[in-house]
């Protein structure tokens, strides 16, 4: 076993420890026994490589469990939770870009006693980095239908909420200057988009660029669900991974050398993250996307999983709650692994398509097949028309994304130029809406299912061996198959 393979299995062991700790309570006594056993294996069987490595494998597994427990304990022991149900006054800093709703504004507030999710009245508006004094009653997060809102906030270190408190601004410029600048750019882009496109087109482009669905009518959200393309309206790992691949193919189609297309793709992804306000979810997804492009560029797709596992290990080291409670992280991780393991299979099976279309379809189908069980588990719907709708829509996503940024960027500088450049984007968005509308009207195009965790275990018990088999078979020369 090579050193890189050994490290790869150590990383998997660490992730496995976090996974187990996410679902089961492991006593300290059991962890102590495992640690002693591992140390015995390492110290006694120094000359036996298998037992020596097994000892470290167990240690990394135990470390994953400890890391999860320690991180969760720090969040749950925040002093702020002691004031639930009580009225308090406290100073804090707006810790992220506020989300603006029709009648309210929502933002996380970082205080010396812990984080609070604030839901305030629509006006006055607040900005990232402002220091405020709030007065109100704290409460615990409540479940929203079947969605575990409490666990969703937990991954961001938030234990409590406060609705419509009395707020007084006391200062500004307490945030990260780079993040503040990126949020400023994002707002400018949103203004240009809203001024130059019809309401529905504007709402769809904003969701494509920024992952903000608030302005999309409920009717159209349902259509996106039914046609299996709701993922395009979220800045998820799956979406950024697919777009990363499609942008590279798109630039190669335009005639760029592979060397130039790679670096320009990486630049566009980083620029994209900066322009949407650099949320942590997009940063994580961008890291995954760039790792995929790097593996593809250097022709090391077969060993690309090592880079992905390494990146996932680093992310989980900083926040182990992502593994269970962040679907964006799960989609990032699984989408890239899907592309690594299934890409070559689809690429060879789609020989009748032009190379550029073939590459885009191979990436899209590969990502979707590995994320399919997670999407069913979380959203409870299967779109039977999804392959067709994605086939018709996904190839134009890079063009919409790039054209959207081009016309909005020039619209910031000189409004008439932005208006003229918005027409190609409007045309492609109109096409996308027509496809979604048409596919959603096809009878029996989707099924509603309720599945449990057992479904995930069975699905990935089938997919993982299949992925390993296909990757091994289709990465070999034809005469060896």
C-alpha cells in the first residue's frame, strides 16, 4: 500500500468516525477501549504493516468521534441558551448578509454569549458588519413541517431565535472588508438584473446566480420540482460542480486551448463566489468544483477521489456537523464522486452526440445518478421526466450564467450597454421557462415518495459497488476489458 493510499484510508476513517457520532451516542468508555486497543496494535506490531496501519485507522476513527462530540458540545454549551424564554438586551454584530422577505428581514447576530437568528421588521434595513443592540424574548427554533429547522441552524452554530425585537444601530464596519465588498457587488448585480428583465425572468436569473428563490412564484417552484430541475435554483455543491464541468466544455467549444480554458474556468468560479457574497456553502462547493476541474485537467480523474476526500476531511475538521445536517455539502461531495466514477461510462455510451454535448451530458448524468437518493430522501419526489428536462436545460446553463454576469457587470458601468446585452440572456431564460412549463404539463411526470434512512443505505449499497466496477472497467483500455 502506497503512502497516498494509506492517507486516503485514514481520511475515510476520520469521516467514518464523524458519521457514526452523528447518529449514535458512543460512550467514553468504549472510545477509551478502542484507543487502548489501537495503541497496542501500533506499539506491539511495529514490523507488521497491516496491524500497524489498522491501529492508526482505529485512532483516526476515534478522533472523528471526538471531534464531532467536542464541536457539538461547544455549540450546545453557549451561554445564550440559558436565556430562552426570557427577555434580554444584548449587543451583537450582523454576521451575514440579511435575507429580505416580503414583510421581514432575517439575519444571524453574533454576540459574546452566542449566535442568535433575528427576524426583524422589513424596515429599517440592516447590513452585514453593523453593530446593533437588540431587546426581545429568546426562543428555541421550531420545526417547519417535516424539515428539521433546529438541526439546520445547529450546523451554523445557532441555538436560539428572536422574532421582531427592538433594534438600535450602534456602529458599522465590524465585518470582513472582502465579504462586505462582495455583498456590495451582489446587490449591484441584483439591481441591474431587476431593471433589465421581466419579473419572472429576473427572479429565475437571480436564483440561478445567487440561489435566492424568494421571488420565484410558488407555482413555478412546483414546476421546477416536478421536472427535476429545482437544483438549478440553488447554489448547491451539485449545481456548482455541474456548472464547473459545463463551463470548461463551453470554453473548449469556443476554441480555447485546454490550458487557457482550465484557468479561465477556475477564475470564473472564484469570481462567481465573490459576486454572490461568498457564503460559506458556496465556498465549500467551489472548492469541490475546482478540485474536480483540476483532476480533469491533469488527467487524473481515476485518482481524483483522493483529492475530494482530502477536501471533505478538512471541511469536516472545521465543522463536523456538515456531514449530517448540510445537504449542500452532501450534494457537493456526492456529485463530484459521481462524476469521477460514472463519467467515463456515460462518455463512451453517448458516442452519437457531438463531443462538447457529450462531455456536458456525461458530467450531468454522472452527478445526478449519485445524488439521486439524497434528493429523494430530502425532498420526497421523483421526477420521471427529469432526464429529458435536464438534457434540454443543462447545456445552456453556462451560457446563461456567463451572459447574466456580463450584462449585469456592464449595466453597473453604463446602463444602456447592460440593457442591450440583456437580450441574449432574456432569450435563453425564455427558452428555459418554456421547457419547464412544457415538461411540467406531461401527465404522470413525477411521483411523491416518503422514504427513510434505510432507503439511503440500500441505494448506496448498490451504487457504490456499481460505481467502483464501472470506473475500473471503463478506465481500462478497450482490449483489456
